[in-house]
């Protein structure tokens, strides 16, 4: 089966300017698709034009009838805690219905899809497999195919899009924090990610030939590409934090190295002024781990791990001009080694969430068997290389 999709660039604009513009800012490429149409918009606080106008307001201004807004984890305003149940609501300014995709359901019901002429996705992602906005996009795409309604992805740059690294998720470990066989750092924009999910038939309805034919006849999958974006340079052009605990570019760059601690008895710094740039726990040694912090409830962490307890740990850089091109495995391996030296074997370092974040049991086994960081990195290179070859097919910014 040949799958069709449309990718729209603006060569004239690109020739005139090296200024980065997200897909939503290139109105001339898509307004004719949406003017006079009843649409649903998958959006949150990151859905902004460079001038600060929200995507929902912008789409209304070009003549689209925004019937509903569908909001991912953290909600439409982007202020809900990680993993927090998000209720339905309404946009305060316009009264437009907000349907939560992180509440009663994670996937749009087909009846929602069939109530509109177009679905538009415009959210700033950070390019990490366990960041749930990409999983939401997969579910939205699948629902659009089932309902026979076209999907327009307004693309944005990826702040971790300059490299690809980490183990590939294995079958049987699919969850909201990892749905497809991609590495931790996948090196795709959300437009490229949607093309890969569709092209590889990774969702149930992307493998249904009749449904896909109907979907493509309706308009199918269209990606409005960014202007002046490249995977060869580091992207920093986002306007607001993509979620409550990724408050800086440094946190976004450290995120693929520190998030595994969410599945362990170690804090990632939630409930402090610099989450995901530090890690620690009350039981870590003050001499070996010299950073000190005390997690307290805040807007991004209502019930932080080790609330009110003094934690010793490590502070990673909070001021970086350029990030690394590899995942930093040192924090996890160092903390696990220290754990093994002070706790008896029956004490459990890993909880059930760890394997979901890792995408398999391989990382836990590597730590338990005493592999070095170098040996661990070598162990996943073959699957990573195979993924990179597959990825080349879907790259828009080569």
C-alpha cells in the first residue's frame, strides 16, 4: 500500500530570510485549507506565533471555526503537574470547549473527530521518547484515520533534534511514555514523527488500507514545515517552557539523562528552582554528592519526592552555550553504584516505571550486572543504527 502525505515548504520565504519560523507562522501555506472549516486544535501554552498570538486565536482570525481544543498532558494552560488528571474545560476568552487528552481518555473518540472538518496539531515538543506530547500525536493521527478526517501538523523545531541516541523501545513495553520502536532521543520534529508513525503503520488504523485510502481522499496528513530549521544546528527558539518542570534549555538538554530517576528512589529536582538539572536523595553521601536541595511543593510538583527532606546529589550545568551530542549516563550509573554499596541486595532500586522509561529491561540488567557506561552504550548501537537508517526516509530537514 502506498501512503500519501503532503509536506509544504515556502522556498520563497526561505530564500529571503534565515529567521526561524514555525509552521503556524507560515499562514499562506495553509489558510486555504482551514478558512470556513470547522476544526479541532490540539494545543497548549506553547502554541504561539512569534508575536505571542496563540494559535487558536490566529486560526479564528483567518476564518476557521475552532469548534474544540484538545489538550495534552499538563493541560491547555500548561500548568498541571506531571501525570496529573486533567479535566475538560473551556477557553476563558472565547468559551470554546477544551477536551482533555490526559483525563478520561488519552485518545480522541472517533465521534470528536467526525464532528469537525480538520484537526490541527501545534505543540512544542522536546524530542524525547518519554515526553508524552508525541504519544498524543500518535493517538490523534490514529483517530483521524479512523474518522476519515484530515490532520494538519504545524511543525516546530526540536531542541534535542541535533542528535540521536539511546536504546530503542522493545515490543511489550509500550505505554504513554513510549509507544513506538524509537530511541530515547529520536531526532525528529513532530512533523517528521507523524510521517514516520504513518509510514511505518505503527498505530492500529495506519495499517488499515481502506481507512487510509479514505483518510487520504479527505486530505490525509499534511505537514507545514518550519522555515530555517536544521538538524545540524542546536534549536533554542521556543517561547515558553514546554511543561512546568522543563523551565530552561538546560533542563531540556539534561532531561534524557535524568528522567530515569523517576523510576528510582532518587529525585530529579522536582519541587526546586531547577528541576531536571540536578538529582539527589537523603541517602546519598554528602562527600561524594555535594549538591544540596530540599524539595517543596510548587506549581510544577504538588507532591515532590522527598518533600521537606534535605537531599544530597549532583548539580549539572545550569548555564550552557551548547549541549552534548550524547545522553549523559554518568548520573544514573554513579547513583546506582552508590546504592549497591550501602543497601542490602533485597532493597529495590527500580520501580515498575523504570522499564517503561527505559523501553525495555535492558538498562536495569546492565546496571545490575555491573556493565560500564561504555559497555552499555555499545550494547544498543546496532538497533540505534537500524533506526537511523529508517529515520532518513522521513527527514524533512536534511
